[in-house]
């Protein structure tokens, strides 16, 4: 499988022109998107191999080339989960694709777990809203966890940490 992926990547690289002319903005944008896609594949490959520092660096490069993409922000949020940096990445992922549920869940879950339960509420509510209305989402376990956390918030302080499975 790995050889097939690298062969595919090699063929794509051979198809890309070496350096675009400054006068061909359309080609430049197209090539930029292609390179961003290649780097995204590379980042996923590094992640799958457990080479996380290289994966993080590749996701950062994708952001530099194509800052409008959702996935590198989400993946970096997972890498830095539990930190302020991770929360910022989840927010940026939500800004780029507000109809994908996972970043809302993780943002709210981490806020609740880190002792900021009221900050968690809007993210958990948004997660449930988005996840329940997307027939492609397989989020039953997380919806249940989000509802438990919201129920704990409704009961008021002290905010227990319900028995949940993230």
C-alpha cells in the first residue's frame, strides 16, 4: 500500500510544472492547490507512520499554501488537544467548515474537562445541532457524551465530570 501511495505521488509530481510564470495567475492557483493536496497526503502518511513532528510540519505547510482548508486546522487541533493552541485550531477549523461536527465536540469537551464548563456550553450545543442533522455523521457516542455534559451544566455548580467516553 505504501509503495502505491508513493508511486501515485511521484506521478502527480511529474505532472506538475516546475515553476509557474508570474503572468499565469490561474495556473499558479491551480498548482498551489495541487501542492497543498500533495502536502496534505504527505501529512496524513506521516501521521499514519507515527512521525508526528513531520506530520505537524506538513499540516503547517498546507495552511501556508491553502489557508481556506478545514482539515489541517482540525488535525493540528487534535495534535495540540487540551491546550489553548489546540482550541484555536479547532476554532479555525469551525470557521472554515461550520457544518463539520467534530471540532465543536472537542472544543467543548476540552473546555469542560479543563475546568471551563460554561465556555464549553456553546460548543457542545453546536456539536449536537450539527451532528444530529448530518446523516453521514456516526456520532451517537459523542452525542450521548455531549448531552451528559450539557445536563451536568444545567444542574449547576459544582460541575461533575460525568462518566463519559470521549
